[in-house]
C-alpha cells in the first residue's frame, strides 16, 4: 500500500542521527521497538490495538488529525524501521488521511521538532501515543478507550 504525500524530504544522515538521539533520550526508547512491546519509564503514553480500534475507523483518524492540528503540528518527522528518516511537509494535509486506513508502515515513529508528542506504530498491530496533552485529549474524546488496550500495561 502506498500513499501519496504532498512533500517528503529525506533527512541528511547527521540531522537524522541528531533527532534519533534526542528522541531516544526524551521518550526513553532503548530498543528498536518501543512501548508497549518494550516498557519505558514515561507515564504519559497509551497504547491501543491499532488494527481493531483505529484501522477501520475514519472518525478516530480524524480525531487524531484534529488534535495535532489544534496543537499547531505542521511538519512531522517519520522514522521507519529500515532506518529511513523523512520530514513530511504539511503532514496533516497528506492524502492518506482520507484514503488510506493507516498512519505509516510497520515500526514507524512520528513526531515534530517540539518532541512533546509521539506516535509509534508497531508490527504487532499496536499504536502508541505519547505526550501528556495528547494522551489526555484522546482519553477525553474516546469514551471507549479502556476497551481497546490489550497490550497497554500503564492505563488499565
């Protein structure tokens, strides 16, 4: 499955490595996989069963996009499992929000320069949201959030 993107910039290796180090330190990412596949010290994370809860639910994707837009998100970094590091320009206007039922590929991190939020999609069909403001907002707009957290150990 491919998605059409407005504009993607492949990050220079030095810039990508700098961002990866910062991301790992801020979000306690100590392995190639992150929460909920491996624990982290951060408490402002929540993991959902992506395939069952969000994958086929356009409204949930729109909620995510709305919250990110409300927070001023525009350009986003995408770090993929294979080491590819991109900057997606105008991330929230990307065509996949309306045409593809996923945020990215397997093992993919999304975040911006502020690094006060993160989205992690795993190969196990989970999706993790991090950031105090984002977790709080998701819990407030998704009344069924507790019913869709098979992997999550921090929010039960």
